[in-house]
């Protein structure tokens, strides 16, 4: 009997313990997690019994010290409405309201004239203090109700990446464009409201701290975007865009080891706080939705493929005759000049079309096609943004040499900027490509943070081939680019420019329209960042070295100083 009594006592104690734990946890959710929401609902004079306050998760930038800065959040204020039948003195009511908030006289009088409408809105998004002041006046017929709406503290900065919230075809608020759309199911909290499934929130915390992006629960998004870097990038892009009167100027800064995007933007952009007044064509993100023929920056991938396959060595030479005829088509260097016998270094230092054509001929069609497919040129990257476009590499199914030779220097194949930076980042990541992404983690309503996983890196080139290509690119910066004047004595930088003719919709290419691109990474042998810049149809200049060299090195010096990256020249030379 004593044993049975002790067993019952233990069972009872266990039940009480579990009940107490649940009660304490529930209090935590009520007072801490949802405390502000319950506080709003406690304001009975401002919230009707049928009113459902808008709820949506926030989006955060991540500062370099790991703290967060809001990129998208909810603002709280008031909606003003009138019940016309209860308005005793329209003129006096208008005078009282207009003294606190700006309301158009004609619109107010039109509202109070609708005596058959008990709820006619006269103002939305009224600031908190003004709404409270109006509520205290207790004007008969004036209705003051709580309202929450989406706001973007960063304004136009990274707007195409963040996106915005607007009404969809079903007249419901939903994410439109950018992260707001891609992660709408994670951010949208309206389904359960404040009285959602408490146990789901509780037991969600028992899962692994790592989750796949596709299975993330409702919560706030923690992005890898660093706000100071994003602000600097935006300023650099706007300056270049204005200086050259370009149609489009954009860039991506990424960690080549992880795929985390530190900053990305495109000019022209828009302000999501006032998107209704913006040009709708600026809402789409060209960095993931548009494909371009990038020109000579692609040569670095051709050189890496040749080194990896063993068909060339850095010291390999070829006889450059300036122009060659392939399948009845003429292929020339950009200046039509012959170089004679030159080594592989000069292929990138002088950006020689015939040099990469020579490498491609040695590789053969099948190997060249395989490398470019393995780099993901013809596929989506898997970035967490909507409407990503696949690259176009149909020409690599052709039996003709000319298609492969053209592709070797970045013409005849097209890829998105994010696809291009993923492929190029392989040179900065020991020959492996990663998945570019923006969201690092989801912070659940319980306060628990779930880190997202983005798959394993995939090897395309050997470490040796990547390092040899990097050495060639460092030499490009140290000796060839701007005559070596941009070389940083204490920091190795690998970089390459690209100038591509823009295809004409009627066939062929425009003679006077170009896409300029510039990519690079540093420190070259232990890279922290890879940068891709491009400018579409700049005016008055022909080559990318004229338009993008200064912007690239302005960003490079900023990142070195901002992240306090130590010099690497001496340490690398010692290990070699």
C-alpha cells in the first residue's frame, strides 16, 4: 500500500509540475511574446470586438556585430472614420479634427453627407499621439480605431530585395516582390491571431536549431544584409548611375564561402513606403530576373576550366594572330590586333578573345559544356527571391565551334547577375560553388531563433586550378588594370573587367550599346567578399575599366576598413 501511495504521489507531483511548467510558459507568451499585442487589445475604446489587428513578422538587417536593424516592420496608429447620422455639427467636428491632423474639407463633408453609411473612413495611418488626442475629444460620430500597417525604415535601400506588402487579387494583404513575397507564409501571422496554437509554439522550440528554408515556421526573418554596407553600396551605385546616365546599375556583395549576400541593389529603385507613386517596372529585381551576356569576366571561368582539365598551364603559350575564321564567322580580339606568342597571363591581362578561344578548342565541346553546366550557368541558383530566371546556354548544344568560342568570352550565353556571381565565387572558394541566399535565420514568436541551412557546396574546379586562376587575376590588378595604379600594397585583390555588346532584338548586336561588368574578391587567397558590379548602357564610354574600376575599389577600400581586414600580402608570400 505504501508503494502504491508513493507511486500515486509521484504521478500527482509530475502532473502538477507539468501544469506549472505550462502555466509559466503560457504567462511568458502572454506577457513577453505577445505582451504588446494584448496591450493594444486592452484599449477597449480604440479596438472594436470584431476588429482583427494586422499582424506580420518583421524583416531585419544584421549589423557586423550581430545586432539587428529593422528593414520591414509594423507601425501602430489609428484609423479615423465617421458615422454621419451621429455627427451633430459637421463644421465644428471638422475644425476640431483639422486642428490635429490634416483632413481635406471637401472629403470630410462628402463623408458626413453619406447618412446611410455608419462607417466612412476619413483618414488612415494617423500617428499614435494624434489619434489619442482625437479620442479624448469624444466627438459624437467620430470613430477612432487602432490600426497597424507595414513600414520600411530603410526607405528605398534594398527595396527590390525586401519587396513590399499590398492587396492581391483576393483583396487580402500579402507580400509582393522580394523577401516579402518569397517568405509570405513565414511572415503572415493572420491565420491564428493572438490566440494561436500555444502548444505548437511551445513544442516548436524542441526541434533542431537548424531547419531547411522551405520548412521554416512563422516568425521574423533575419537576413545577412549588413546595413552600413548596403548603404555604401547604394551610394556608390547611385553615383555611377548618374555619372554615366545609364539605364541600369547594380551590384551584389557576397561571402563566397557561405553564399550569404551582404548587400545587393539596383538603380533605378523605389521607396516601398510610397510604392503606389513609383514606376512599377522598378519593382522587379533584375539581379535575379534578368539575364545578360556578361562578356570578358566569363574568360576567368574558361581559364579555370582549362587549368582544371589540364589542357593548359599558367606558362602555356599560343600564337595570337588577332583574328580567326571559325565556321565562316570571324572572331577577333577587341582591338583587332595580333599579340604574337603570349602566355596565359596575357589572356586575362589583355582580355584576349583569341586566347580563351584557344583554350576552348583544347577543351572540346563536351568538356566546355560540362564545366559551364556544373557552374550552374543554365539553371536557377536557388536564391530565396521570387521569379528567378534560368540562364540561357542553348548555344552550347550546337555542334559548331563558333558558339563555344563566343561563349568562352561571354557572348552568346546569358545568365542572371546572381548566377554570374555564384559561378565566379567558385574561384574564391577553392573551386566550389555555394547557394546565394539572404535569410540566415527565422526568429519564432517564442523568441527562439532557427538557423536556416542552404545545402553543401559543390566542387567544380580543383583547389589548384582555383588558386592558379586567382594568381593570374591578382597579377591583372597589380600590373594591368589601370597600369597597376589600383593595386593595394598590403592587400591582394583578384579582379577582372568585362565589356559586352548588347544583343539587338532584330539579330546581331548593337554597335554602340554595351553592358559593362566588373568582378573581384579579396583578400585574394582567403577571400572575405566577392563583388559583382554591372552598368547597362552607360553614356560616353566604351570599356568597363572606365566606368566600374573606381566604384569597385571604393567598395573594396570601404569593406577593408569597415571590417578591419588585416593585410595579407606578407603572410601569403611567406607561405608560398
